[in-house]
C-alpha cells in the first residue's frame, strides 16, 4: 500500500456478465516485485464463479507524479 503508485499496463478479461444486485467479491495479490515494479493479480467472483481476472503492472514512485500538490 504505497501512497504513490501509477499504472503501467493492464491485461484484463471479463469472463461472465454481472447483473445489478450481484455481490461482487474481488481479491488482489502481489505476484511479482522487481525494484519499483509490481505485478498485481486480481480476481473477482460472483457466487464463487470467476467473472473477472486481470494482471496489473504498477510502479511505485518516490513522489506524486504531479509534484507538490500542497495538500500536506
């Protein structure tokens, strides 16, 4: 849970339709880490059926990409 993370790439698959009112449960796990690069695998289910899966490539930065936002 780093405060300054940007998305570099996403490979996603929507496997089944989801209807309004469905209870969607998502889980994420870091599956790779090299330097500032992180690979995160996400799976979402409805009633134990996988409806979404994806792998996200993220990069942890030392500071926010917009620089000093003056929010501190």
